[in-house]
C-alpha cells in the first residue's frame, strides 16, 4: 500500500460518520452521546520504531498480529516460576476480548500526531524544590514497596489502593485501553455530561452550560473539566490539576507531566449508531516538546458496567505492612541505596 493510500485510509476513518445517518439529539437539543462503550484494542499507543512511516497494517500483518496477541493473552504463563506466578495469571479469563483486536482501520499506533506515531521527546525542565522533595520521597516509597519494607499505606499508590486509576493506565482521562474493564458509560442531563468509567469507578461531571473555568486556586485530583459543543462534537478542556501531585507514587497526571502546566483537550463525536470517535490532545511545555493527539474508537456495547470491587476484602495492605514488621523484627533493614 502506498503512503498516499495510507493517508487516505486514515483520513477516511476519521470522517467515517455515515452521510445518510443523522446523530440523535436529547430532548433538550444537545447531541446525544449516551450509552455504554468499550474502547479496548491491541493497537499500541506508539508505533513500533521498525515500522517507520507505516501508518496502517495490511490485512495479512493485521491478522498475524491479532493471532499472536490472542495466543499471548491466553496461555497459562506459568513459566516464571512460583514467585512470578500470581502476576502472570491474567489470561483471557480476565482480558477484554477486544483487547486482541486492532482498530477497524488497522492503525499501527493510537497516536495520530505527531505523524511518526510516537510521543514527543521530553524536555528538561527544572522542578521546584517542593516537587524535587516529592520526587525523592516517591522514589524512596517505591523502593520500600519493591524491597518489601512498607512503612505505611502511603507506600502503595492510589492505583494499588483502588482510589484513582494511575496516570498511564485506563479508567480515566485520557481513556486508553488497559488489560480489562475498558468500559465507560456516558450520561447526559441539561447542562451536564457525566462519564463514568468501570475501572476504579471514576466519574467525571462535566458542565456544558457555558460557565467559566474555576479559579486556578481550586485544584482537584482529576482536574476541572469544562465542556462545550462544537457542532455534534463534545469538546472537554481539563486544567486545575492538583499541584501537590507527588510524582510517581499517588499522582494521576498523565506520564508524570507537570500539573501546573498540563492541559488536556478531549473530543467525543458519534460516527454511527453504535460508534463514537474519541480524540485527546495533551500538552505541557514543561514535559514535552510539542502537543500530541491520540485517537481511540469507542464501540457501543449491549453489556453492562460491573461494580468495580477492588479494595473491598483486599488483604494486600495488611500483609504488606505486617510482613515488613516481621522482617524488621528479624533484623532485616531497608536499603535506600539499593538499585
């Protein structure tokens, strides 16, 4: 397939709404995005380097990749021995079935801009003394966690504690595919859109009534979303992330961006009776050299969202902490200088 044909195929998919199909409207006149959607796909976030400028797989390549991923996710995966067994037990019983399928247009990456399909280079930006201290504490916390010397429940991040999904995973904005629970439900009422994610039950209440953004002094874990309609597209801009995000341990800002300057713009648009196009552009001059855009297809499903009971009856914290105290009683010590 020629480069020109690849570009045409990609452009056609982005404009794939049926010309004969009219997007539905709510009783109060807004575009109706409501439904339960699945956004699982095996398409990688970044295009593999060896693919160069290849934007889509041909049919043979796509079939081979999907077969390979289906096998990889369904084998017993017990070759790591008993110590690694639990972490490697996530076979297709847990895996979202769509997680073995490429996007409909067989793209080689979810990133559509920059054109190379990869994240922009990171920039060197000096951190404030407060963030430097937070970064060091996060590093020590992670080391205590990996060495088995948990000092407190804070050594487990908000993802491990099932409070908020972590910054590089699904279940919150940006909505990116994870191993399982790639489902979100959209509700609407006059002046509001609510997006409820199955993974760790994050719910975002998005005003679309024309109000101004909150003052910079008001910060939240998930940022302050503000929506507006551009034709049939819902545009959501989110800022005001918690500045005390403590880098690598409990924060949720994507890929450890600077919450002071991180900005995310999402676009939701129905492209058919059972499909929705999700595009997200992220920017942070203190983290990346340029903004980048990701496109993920959402497919409406007849299934339901299940209650995400993640922390209930979770004995991990108890065993982590009691095990660490037992090791200390035996004279073992935490080594902050270990690699």
